[in-house]
C-alpha cells in the first residue's frame, strides 16, 4: 500500500489474528478469510486464485480493495 494512503481500522471488525484485510474507501477490516468463503461464493472463488507476489499487503495480510 502506498505510504500516503491512510486507512481507518474498524474497531468492531479488526481482529488481531485475522488473516485478510478488506478496504472500502478509507475504512479497513481485518477479518477471517474462511468465514467469508463459507458465506460468500464470490469470496470463496476469490480465495482460490493464486496470489501474485506484487499483491498489496497491510500488516502482513493480503489487502483486498473493494
């Protein structure tokens, strides 16, 4: 993520042990990919795609911009 990009962490949906970060506008959510995949066909399909080495990360987690 570019250094000049700012994100606000959603306190209710920021789990320190979450393994993926979703970003909508300036709001970021650190959640669990398994729960998203279980309840959404779209996320299930997204998580089966190989991750490219240049993909963005934040706090060591993959970052998905919505």
